[in-house]
C-alpha cells in the first residue's frame, strides 16, 4: 500500500492504453478536434480524468466536464458555483472529487455538486495554483507560485522550506519513489521522502506551464522542460544525476508542457505545435521528432496541456479547444493520395496510381521505394504468379524486373478508362472497357474471348476461381461463369439479388459477389445472401477480401465491415441469419466511402496480410492479424434527475420527489472516450420495467406517468468494442403519494365499493324475496278462495243431497234389495264427502297434528326406515322458527322425494336429514352413504321418472337453491337453501342504524345454536 496513491495519480494522469498503443506515426493516428463550434472551451489550460472516466477541463473561461460527446459547463442547475472562472489547475481524486485551483489563488473541492472553498483564512496561498498531487501517505499537496502547502484536516499548512523560492515556483511533481520535485524560474529542486529540505539538482529557468513542466517516464526518470532545454534526471539513489537531452527538433525552441505515454514516448509542446519523440530516440537523440500542426488538423499550434486517459487516448489542450489522438485499427496511407488503381506487390509492398500525382509508385511501411512515370491507370491486378498488370485508356502494362512493359489495347476499346482486368488460368489477359470485353492470348485480341453467349457490354468485375473458372459480373446484376468454352448465366431467378455487380472475390472454392444492394456467396450449390444485424444495411459493396482464417472484410458505402467465419457459416446453414458486423467509419479514421465505379475491387490483401481499402478520399489499411481492441469496460456515472424545473444531483442517497411528479429525466454517461459515439447503454427502472431497455447511444432516460412508490434506476454500458460493464450504476428515488394515492385511501375506496355492492346485493335480494313471497301469498290466497268455494257450494250441496237420499232410503222397507243398494251408495257418498273435506282442509292453513317441518320429516323417515334396512337420523340446528305454509309444504314434498329415492334406490346403510334454521336461510340436507348416482342421471333423472325434475321445479318456485352432489360408491347429498326472507313469515325488514350493525356483529361473533332436536331410529 506504500505507493497506492501514487499509482492512482499516475493512472489518473496517463491511464492505461489499449493492446496496440500510440506507436503508429503521429499523422496516421485517429485524430478528432473539438473547437468552440463543438462546445469546447476556447482555452484548455488543465485536464484531469476522474475515476468515472469523465474529463474535467479548466481554463480562463471556467470549468467544464466532457464525456466524449457533450461539454457541460460547471455549474449546472442545482450545483454550487465556483468563486472564480479563471482556472489554472485541475486534479481528480480517487474518491471522485475534483480539486480546482485558480489563477488568483484559492482552491475549491467539488464532490456531488457541492463545493468547499479554501482561501486565505484556511491557510491556502493566494497565488496562482500550479498543481495538486497526492504523496505515498495519501497527503494532498498543492503547489502555487509562492510555494507548497499540504492539507491537514480542514486547513492548509504552508511548507516552510519552499518559502525561499520567492514566488518563483513553475512546476511540481511527486514521483513513484515519493520524491518531491519543484521547478522554479531559476532551478530544479528535489526533496526525497523523509528529508526536510529541498536540494538543488540543476540550474535552468522554467516557464509557468500549468503543472506540466515536469514529467516522469515509465522507467522512473524525471524529465524537466526548461525554457529551451530538456533534461533527464535520475532519482535519489543515483544522487539525482542528470543530463541534457539534445534533440534536433527541440534545439533552441521554448518548451511548454510535456508528458509521457505508457510506451515511453515523449509528448511535448513548443511554440509551434505538438511534437512527439519515440522512446527509442530519447536515448540516442539522433532521430528527429514527429510534429503535428494546425495545418494538419490540430485545433491550434499553441498547446498548453497534455493528458493520456485510461484507454490510451492522448488529449491535447490548446488555445482553441481540445484534440484527441487515439490508437486505431485504421491506418491512413502516409502519402496524400486518391487512388485510381492499386495492387499488392512483394513483401508487403503496395503499387498505387494516385489521381493527383499522375504517376505509379511502389511503397512499403509508408516509404516510397520507387516512382514510375505512367499513364493514369484505372485498373490493376496481381496474377497468381505474382505479375502485376495495369490498364489505362489505351495501354495494357505489366511490371517486369521493376519496370513497366506496355502494349496497346485494341482500337475497339476507344480512349475510355479500363474498368477491370484479370489474367485467367490459361495465361490469357481479359480487359473490360465500356465498349466491351476483350481477351489477349498469344499476342492476339478477341472480343469476348470468341464466346458469343457473353453480353455485348463489358463487365464491371472479373475474378478467376480456384478451379480456373472465370467469373464476370455485370451492371444489370447478371453473373457469368466461363468454364472452358461453356458459359452459364446467373441472375435473380437463381437467387442472386445484389443489384449491379461491382466486385467478385474467390478463395478456397468460395465465390463472393458484391453489388449495389449487398453481397452473396456461391458455394457450388446455391447463392446465399448475407444480411447484417446493423441498422445500416450492407450496400454498395465494391471490395471483398476473405482472409486466411475465413473472416470477411467488406468495403461499402456504410464503411469497412468485418464478419467472422462463425457468422458466415451460420448464414450458410440459415439464410435468415443476420450476421454481426464490426464496422469502421469516419469515427475510426476512414475518410470518405467506398468508390462505386473505380477502382474495383476497392479492397485487396497485401502479401504481408494487411488489407488495403480505397475510398473516395484516400487509402487506408487494417492489420487483420493484430486488431486493436478496447478491453476496458466503461465506468458508468449517473449525474442527475430532473423533474419539472428542479434538477437533483445524484449524490448516492435516495432522492425524494414531491407529490404529483409526472415526468422525470435521468442524465447519465459512460467514461469510454476512444469512440464515444459507439458506446451503448441499457437501463432498467426497477418498480416499472421487467427487462432491460436498450437505450442505444442515448445518455438520458425519460419516464412519464409514474405512480407513487419506491424506484431504483439502473444503467449499464458497453464500450466501442462491445465490452460491457455489467455492474453499471444505480440511483434510488421515490415519489410521494397524494392522499388519494395512499394505501389507506385505496383500502377505504375498496371497502366503500364492497359496501355498495353488498347493499345492492341485499337490495336485489329483498326485491327477489318480496316477489317470491308475493307469489306464495297469491298462491295461498288462491287456495283459500278455492277451499271456500268448494266448501260453500260443492260440499254443502253434496251434504244436502246425501240427506235427501238418506230420507228416501229410510222410506224403503228394510227387506227390499233397493234399500241395501241405497245404503251402500250413501256410505260411499259419505266417504267421498269426508275425503273431499280433507282435500279442502289441505288447501288452507290450519292447526294440524303435525306442527313443524322436522316433525313431519321425522314421521316420514321413521316410517320408511321400518320398511327398509337402512337406519334413519334427523338433526336440527339453530332455533326452530315458524315457516311459511307453502315453504313448509313444498320443502316437505321435496324432502319426501329425496328420502324415497334414498331408501328405495341408494342401497344405503345410513340416511340422514339435517334441518338448519339460519339467520340468512333455511337449509334442508338429505344425505346417504349408498351407491351414488351417475352424472348423467344426476343431471336429467331416471328415464321415464320425474322425481329429479320435480325437485328442481319446487325449488325454483320457492326462489331457492337446490344442489345435488353424488359420486358412485360414495353416496348422495341433496341440499335445499331457502332465503330467510322467503322461508320465515316474520322477518324484521330493513333494520337501520345501530341495530343493523348489532345484527351483523352478532352473526359474526356469536355461534349458532346447535342440536335443538333430534329424531330417528337407532343404528
């Protein structure tokens, strides 16, 4: 842990680079300039990178932060302001805080939008702040022009030994050994760790260079940039031995800030732009440094700050903005050239004809090997034997012993450019021009190679396959295969649908065809069109290269695309498969787009494995064997949540949002700066989203119509090469509910709805019950009327007739046969009259010998039990109440039917009737343990019998519920449930107020009386 904080400072200042660093020539690096037109501050005096990857930029215009896409001035809404806009130094701390030093003295510490200011009353010097640094013990030091100070608690303590520098401090550094270095306007001083005083190391004047006059190399040496001298100083173990380094490009030039990248290359600023010295040149001093000037794209020649970030990008601050130099897979051709024709030479060489130069040159590694005065070639081809062929308007040429050998084209080609040329397996050379296709064999030219089946117009692309077949692609989308003297044509009817064909590439038996609308593979059986997953379709493919490992490289209008062999094989097996592409565009340093006419093919593979691509604005190459890949997951930062007109800075604590929060916006970013445009995000709002939402490249999430509750917003990100930070960042927030959004209010509403439904139910129940009671009363009145009419008319008349007949009979002599007949007739009449009186008595309620339903059921059940082997039992639950006569009669008849079925057909051992007098209903259950009833019979009854049907009809007339349960081998149960309002003649109607609540509470908490009366036969 001794050097922990020093390592963190080195990481913050220089970071770690990608697999391939910044070793490419300086002008060939991927460069991006950010000027005030892009939102950059005009003067970038100080740069620091926070642990979350954000760049903090300071200058005379104030403080800004940059996430690779957006410059945001500090402070934003709801952030504390700074005491001054003149920033001289910026430092990022491991805890995420930012120290800001000012030109007029004083310093501020920013963390989570809160600012703590340190001034004279806190012991901080009121002089220009040069730099902040942490030592190996975690102590923070600040260097101002008046000396050093260190932070103790809440106060700064001046270093007494630096008072003698007398307002002349120009630079400050703490190296990995803990040695403190101070550069002044007169000399360089060093103080080893644990010593109280500084030692003078060398005499030289230093500029005030925004803390970058001193830099530590990867080997531990400290380099000092004096006004016009460059020194290398060893550490305390070597007694601070130093040497002046004399480089031709630096000699006599005033030096400004310097910095080292992780490869040991020295970056320095002079009065005339940016310069870089390779590590190997620092020892010898014999190699002239590389330069990068405003004329080459630098935002300004006055460089004032340099920083290498965690991904290896070098950031340059100037008087006109900010520049980024990045390692990239795409390397530009060293010469300014717009190619009209190019071909691969031996040992990685490239032969190229440039439009602006009017000559053909041979180059390797950016250096010209030979130049040749030639026509403006428009087509080139490397034959299988290594011979290079070139074609122009009137000339066919090939390279022999380093020289061009030329011969004229046939007159039929005219003076038009050659579109394509190739040498076939038999040694014949084919030339395609606007006016047709021609073949040269044994010094003789023939049109279409004497093949009449070929189209009249010349093809745009030609290729020779592994088997010697010649492939010709035409602008109308047709493809020809020439095998010997046989010609076979392909088009969309054969599955080839790529539009006008611009390039053909063959390797290992596979033939790839590129065209206006995409590209396809012919593998001897069929054509397979390859679709990409990218939102940008594969269009305008004018160059295809298949590498030794089977991968494909395409040059199209969308950029340079790379497809792995695995994706290709998946597409061959499944034509609907969409391949994953790695696409290189202007963001990677690709100038222009793929040419759509010439040169074609616009992509070739050099003999050293590097792939060259021609574009409309130049020539680039990619080393497919050693690709640069960004393996660092991007840190993710959530900045703030904005709701309405209030911005809440994310501090790590949960954010409380007020009632009626309807719309909110969450701002976030990722600290991947290599190609920030390709950073991708996914976010999820826990409490709303079930799955991750693809935010693509957007750096904010907007939500509307959120309800009250607790939420947690999570966001993850992937860098430009698809490496994901799966942890990401999160922020918790809550929305307070309005009174009508609270749980108790919802519960109250639910309770109210239930009460309303219950009231409606009771109201409807009373309506139905009243209707049923009305029908029952009507039936009862009608029966009483019929009984009166029968009694007053028919029975009384019959009684009178019987009396008259009796009088007549008394007059007949006893021994007359007629008297005997009359007396028998009168006896029969008396019997019918008595029987009629019984029927009339049944029509109207009256006192009877059987007073209750359960007594009648007990008699009926006991009688049946005497005739069958089953035992009978009756039980009564609840307080016995009088029943409505019709309910009692219909219930008795329904139960009698059920008892009869049970005794006669169930073959049961036990039969039971249960009568329950409940407050809500009268319940009558008849159950047995017999053989049961099948479902069909239970539903429709026994064919030809109407017992089941009659039971259901009686229940329906009463407005009651009849339920039947049965299962073969288990038994049967019939239950009749009659509402209390129908069953009982005296039920209190519409109880109100406290009485209703008392009835309800009594029904809930007081158990029903049970076992009032039982009757039956012993088992």
